[in-house]
């Protein structure tokens, strides 16, 4: 579904670190970068946010103040909030029904599968008319070189 997303230098490692640190609860945060006219995204930074959900082991509710702070910081750097991430402890990196119901169109949603041993799959999703569709993520050092252009 649409164009993919490339992670800049160090962003995948930071995402995995934050997701693993939240285990056994769901971690969550904001993705900052840029989007091109064709919908391709470049993720330049990853931040963590408080999970406000009372059911933090299997739900997330990203603190709205974290979004406001990320938007302000991004604007100062000429960037935008391009999406959000959260982890799925002991579950696949696929959107749940609740994830789909709460998602906003046009944003990148990255889900990280986590276990007691660390992180697993990292997958990207974008909401369309028929629900979430998976998009290709370019992760790692090769992606960083692409994203930095």
C-alpha cells in the first residue's frame, strides 16, 4: 500500500532499544522525519512517550503532550511528525483491531514485536480505505544512507 519508509542512521537501533526497554508493557512514541509528494517517508528520529493506558501490557495510549512536543521540535528542524510506533509484547508486529480503530490516515505506524529476549520483527503500516496495509520499511545502515539524502 503506497510508498515505503526509510529509517535514518541509528533510528532502527533506537527504536529497538526503546521497545525492548518497555517490555513487558507496550512501549510507544513518535516518529519524526519527512514525507515526499509520492508518500515515501524518511524517519530521522524516534522518541519514546508515556503509555497512558491502564492496560499497558496489551494496549497503548500515547501521551498527547508527547505529540505536541515532537511537533514543535520537528518544526524547529524543518521536519514533521510522520508517524507513531508501539510494541506488541509477546505478539506479532501486526495491527490489532483497536490499533486500526484508533489510527489516523496518512501516518506511518511502526509495530515492534518484543519478547523477554528483546525485539523481533519491525513492520510498517499505513491506514487506507480498507484498513491497514503493510508498507516496506528500509531499516539498517543501508536505509540510513538512503534516508540521509
